[in-house]
């Protein structure tokens, strides 16, 4: 809209919100609790989302997708989490929704034709292999190495916290092709591949974790994995700049998921506070219960606004690092606080598994750590936005 600010969703965006909410509502608390406790991938949910054509939202139309923006993708992610599916639901489709962006932008025509339609149909599961045990958040320090051997690369190394590796056929894999000490900049010499997970050369071990157990997080051990050169994305040594392309949108997607969990937790707390009678009155009459919930509403609404600004900037081709990072920071904070207060509102029952609030609590806590910690966002805002000296 020219000449003014608009906070209204378009009719299409409202339709997306409504349709996804209706679809996700078919999967109830019992479904998600069962999947979480059994550590079982939510195939039925994933298939339903794929069947509705939602996985291809941001994939270009020529490959069967809708070619929509990150605004639409975040609406989808928020509704999926808000349905009560939380991070189990969101993480099952997260990589498909925006994770293939480096392939869309920098992949060869052959690679795009071979993989993107399969992402849209839901037939292809992909995981994202960046993080390593000794590198943490300093991606330049990864040591997984791809050594050129004729027309192939031979890869050795180790990755950790790789979501969905167990379920995936392919991995978007970041490697070193030049040792860090031999490059002009620490982030040079990194090369990105999209390749098959050959289980003869890739050992995948699930990590036992606090929550979000329907979607695996894994250690991945790579031994002499042979990757043909045509599985390389773009140029050798430019991998870091290719993954940077997806970092701001990923922050926005995560923010939307945290927002969705905060919203569903708050809804459940309000319902319980209206129904639960103690000392002859609904507990929601007590300001000790009511004020924290009202405060969470305000914080969720405020966080949502910065997220909307971030997605608008990205979709309009404007710089959005500041807003994308703030959205993740504020939504993660507001989402977890809402889940924590929802648990408190339910008292002892909040701590039981029966009310699902403990599941929201565990999953929303993750958002303050992944895919980047709150502290790293403050580092970014401090040095890149405020212009303070870099602290690390």
C-alpha cells in the first residue's frame, strides 16, 4: 500500500491463517502427546500439510510451489504451533518451508528440478547440517572437511543437533574445503552441498533431550562420504554467504513458532482460570492470576508487531537484520513467559502431563536457545546496531 502504513493482513493471508488453523485443528492434544512420548515423527500431520500444498509456500511456481513470501510462511508456522502442535508440529515442516532457500537461489537448474518438486509434494525430507560439537555458534570454526578427489569430494567430520536427520533422505551440508588458517577471512573456504545421506558412510545417533521429542535431534558422524561435484551448491568456498541468505528468514520463522506456542498456552490458561473455582470463585478473578496473563498478552502482541515489520521488510527487499533478530528475541521471551505463566495458572495440574501445558513449557524454552541463543542476538544488536565494540 503506497503512502501509508497498513497492519492488515491481505485477504489471501487471512485465508492462509484460517485454512492452516482448520487443518491443524484435526490433530488434537492426544495426538501430539502420544507422538512426543513415543518419540515418533508426526507423519500423519506432515502428510496432511503436504497434501494441502502448504510445504511449497515459498518454492517458486515453476517447481510446483506458490512462490509466496516469508510473511505467508510465518503465518503458516505460527498457526501450526498455535494449534497445540507446538514445536513438534513446526519442526516437522520447518526445513521444507524455507530451509531450501540456498538451493532456490544458488542451486543448479538440475538440482532445483530434481529436488524442489519433491519438497513441494512432501516426498523429500531434508535436514540442515551446519552445527558441530567444537564450533558452537562460530560457524567459521567447523572442521568437517570435503577433500576434492577427481570429480567427487570425500567428506569426513561430525555434526550435532541436526533436526530430522533420522527421517531425512538428503542433507544440506556445510563443509570446509580450505583450512581456516589458509583463508583471507575466517568465513571463506566453506562449501555447501545438498547430497544423499548414505547410511554406509553416515552414522546418525539421536540425542536424548528435554522436549520436542516427536522430531529427532541427532549427532551425525560422516566417514569417507563421497559426494559428486554436481551436488555442490554454487561455487566452492562461498558456502557461508549462501547460508547467510536464509538466516534472517529462519529467525522470523522461529519467532512465529514461539509466538504460536505463547498464544496457545495463554488461551489454555485463560480457559482454565475461567473454569477453575477455588474459595467459591473462579481463580481468574484474582489479580495474582489475571495480571500476569494480561501482561503476557501485551508482550506477545508487541513481539508480533516487530515480527510483522521484519517479514514486511524482507518481502519488500529491504534490510531486516535488526528486526529479524529482535523478533526472534522478543517472541522467544514472550512465548516462554506465557507458557511459564500458563503452567503456574494450572498449579499442580500444569506440572502433570495431562494438561499439555508442561509440553508447551518445555518446547517454548527451546526457543531461547535455538537456532541462536538470546545472548548472541544481544551481541548482534550491541555491535551491529548500536555500534558498541564486539564482545567476543
